[in-house]
C-alpha cells in the first residue's frame, strides 16, 4: 500500500492543537496519547482510498486470538493496524504512537511489540510515531540508545511530530547498527 506514507504524513499535519496538546481546566496543557491517536485515526480514515483492500483499525484487542495465542502475540494491542481483517497473511503495517516525553521502559516495550508484529506475525511495516514539542534530536538519540540494547530488531520507521498543524517527519528506518538520520 504505497499510499500509506502520504496518508500518514498529511493526516498528522491535519491534527489541530486541541487534539495535540490538550487544555485542561485549572492546569497547564497536556499531551494525551489516546486523544491524539483517535484524531490521527479520524484524519487517516478521511484520506483512506476507496475500495482499498486494507482496513485501518485502532487498538484492536488480540486477546484470545487462536493463532496469535500460539505464537505469543495475543497480549499486544498496537495503536493502529493496517491489515486484512480475518487473515494472518498479507497484513501491511503496525503503528505505535507515544508522547515524546515517554519513559525508557515504555519505549522498549513498544519497540518489542513492533518487532513482534513484523518478525513473528508477518506485518510488512513497523511505524513508531512520537508527538510533542520534545520530539527532537534528543529523543532520536534516546530511541537509538534503546534500540542498541536489542540483540536484533527489525527495521522500524521513526516519525516525529513536533507541532500541531505541521506534518510529522520520517527520520529514519531504525535497526541495530544503523544511526538515525534526517532533518530535525
């Protein structure tokens, strides 16, 4: 599905500030992953090609899935899936979204999940999107440091979305032995 990169990029650029950095009564604005993911899903669906063989689903619970249970992947709930519902072969992309200021353990867990869905479940593409003003070169270095702790890891696309109204930027395909590169 060659359109996914364009759909993903333009959809991130359409996320407005109220879904990116949420105002709260009595406090400073905060980043909320669920709110951001729901809006990203909405924006992607608006741009989804008609009659596309792939479906976009959000946080599809895989608990008790008979095939995924056998391969140890039934515990994972990716934020977004681009897949063929009802089929385990030919699925396209698994997408994880995180606030830029996420903790190391959460990032490590997401990298493992993305690796699992490509390596074991058979998805073709793994996308890791960070959003927030701190989605910068320091974050890229932190993610690269965590990646280096893995013995082996499939290529994972790293995307940074720093500001509402601007498109996320694909920084690199990350894997062991590769350094992140791109404009940030």
